[in-house]
């Protein structure tokens, strides 16, 4: 251990957790929702996606219905996913057309 106050700290390569909670637009059928979740699941093929989950909201404390959570080894892997053409196409062609409201949280442990 180096106690020298002039030594540089090396930043940690922290895991990024990407979570989105959301509600569908009114009138979405169960079949529409299944197609949506099938399309979301295909995003796991993008390199770097880890610990992927589709979740159903059970609390009455907020208005959202569902959640999607995934982890990335680091911010570089998350940025690769976020800018990947398959993710961008999903957002433009499916997400924006079928999701009414959402909250996105991208975070790392302290």
C-alpha cells in the first residue's frame, strides 16, 4: 500500500446497471406486449449485455407496469450497446411507438 499523497488513483472499472421502468400505451394487446418483449430479448445478442431481466411491477407506489434491467462490465460496454444499430432501431421502431411513459436509470455501485 502506498500512502504517498502524490500517488495517482486508478479509476475502478465499475459495472453499469441499466434499468428502465415503463408503461405501455393504452390499447396494447397481450400479443403486442409479447412481441415487444420478444424484441427486447433479442437485444441480449449485442456484445456486452449481461444479467438481463424483464420484470413486472408489483408495487402500487408508482404508475409503471414493467421493467427491463441489464448489466454491463463497464461504461464502455454500455456505450457500445447504447449506440449499437440494433438498439437504436429498437428504440425508433418499437419503443417510441409502444411505450407511453418511462424512467431510465443507469448507475454503478459506490
